[in-house]
């Protein structure tokens, strides 16, 4: 029984460490985008979007997706779609 509890505690702690590492990676990605991408910096200056970048799980997952972020960096159209998506999320949060 004790072994089971120790095993569960180990799984919980490992999961927590992984989640914390993921959050740190997302935060580093945000800092990098602000520094290197003017279009992102303009969004980030707006408090509504900044709150989404730091609190919305779906948005934070997108920020970790390297392929998606590369597409955003290269395509004005994709940035516009991203902006529209952020606008919709802002409206949902305000309700």
C-alpha cells in the first residue's frame, strides 16, 4: 500500500514538474516573440491580448506550436486570422 502511495506521489510530482517546465517554455516564447516580432509586440501591448497570452490555455498551446508560429511569422494573412481569433476570445472573456 505504501509503495502505491509513493508511486502516485512520484507521478503527481513528475506531472507537476512537466507542467511547470511547459509554462516556463511558453513564457520564454512570449518574451522572444515580443522582442523579435513587431506584429506580436503590438498585440502584446494591448492589455486584453496580453491577458489572453498569459491565461488562456488554448492560446498558450498555440504559442508552443513551432510550426504554427513559423507560419504566423511568414504570413500576413495568418497573422490577420490569429488577430481575429484573439478578438473573438477577448469578446468571450468580457461576457
